[in-house]
């Protein structure tokens, strides 16, 4: 039954309505067992469908991105949150503010699982959403889960302007540089959800879903042409200027390869 469902999905899959140049944005192959799309088949959303979906957008009142740390210990990397902010700023053309660290709210941590429930944390984030917030992205050093999943790297609501990411599985001890890249790309991915970008099922893209860290590491830190068109239309920003600014931010964060990828979207006209 599983193979039949996947076969039907592939037959019904639609073509993206924004073409991609040759390079990093190759079309996704059929999913393999253990990958996100194997467990959660997704047909993809076109640029035209996104524009008709009434996505979350900035307003004259709501235009600030907030990072909300919920930490149980002093951060191993004190520069991590400022670095996330330094990349979110050009990626979304918005001011970024970092809120003071604080403990997790009651009920968000599930002792029997030793994990934070993203869905239990979300209502508190919504209740405390600043009036000028484009969105709030919480950051916790506790392991995270969503629904029936054993764990999650992050979660972002497509409608509520709130999301959360966890640094628990990024492997900071083994490779600090890789841990920074993982956290930055995870923040960009979840922030995309907070502006109503669903998972991308067309091209290799920052918005691809991931069940494992290996799968997450395999996606680029940049949006494919379909998802980039959605975001730039939403925010009213120019794609090439965004690509150049994002490339500079990646370079400052020590993400040299990702900086080249961001610049290639400008140089190829993609």
C-alpha cells in the first residue's frame, strides 16, 4: 500500500511554476525509505497557489523578528543567537531582536520523555506575541518533539507567527562550525514556515523536510526559485539584492560554501 500511495503521488505531482537553472536546484528524486517524503508524502505548492493562500505577511505594525531563548544552562556558544539574528535579518529584510533568556513555561517540558512539546509551548508563545512581531522563533537547548514523532529539530506554524527550534541534536561538541551551520539553516527553515512556506517537494531546497540530521545536512541553506519567489513577493524585496546580502551574512558566519550558493542565485539569474 505504501508503494502504491507513493506511485500515485508521483504520477499526480505537478510541475513547479518557476523554473530553476542547472546547479544546486535539481529536481527531487523519488523518496527513499527513512526520508521525510517517504513518511510524509507532499505534492508541493506552486508560487501561484502560495499567493492565493493568504499567507502570513508583514504589516505596518508587525515587522520585527523576535528570537526567544528558553535555556536550561548557559549557552555553549554565546555568539550563536546573535549569529542567527545576523542571518535572519538579510534573509527576511527585517529587524531582529533577541529577548532575554528565561526558563521553559510550565507544561512545555514533558519529564517522562525528557523533551519539550512544541505544541504545548506554542500557546504560550501566541499569548505573549509582541504587538510588533512579524514572528517569534523560540530556541531551546532541550530535545523537542511534535505530536507522535519521536523527536523534531524544529517546528513552525504556518499561521500563528510562532515556532521553535532545538539545539539538542546539532552535535556542538564534535564540530562547532557544523553545529553553527545546522542551527542557522534550521532557523531559516522554521522562519520560512512562519511566513506560511510549506515544505518544498519540487527542488533541492532549504524548505525540504528532514527526518534525520543527515537529511537536514543535505539540503542547501538557500531557497529554490519557487520558494524564493514566494518569499520575495511576500516581503516585497528584490531577489538579487537579498541574495547578495545573504551571501555576505553567510560568509561572516563562516559558512563559505553557503555564501557561494547564495551568490550563485544572483549570478545565474535564478
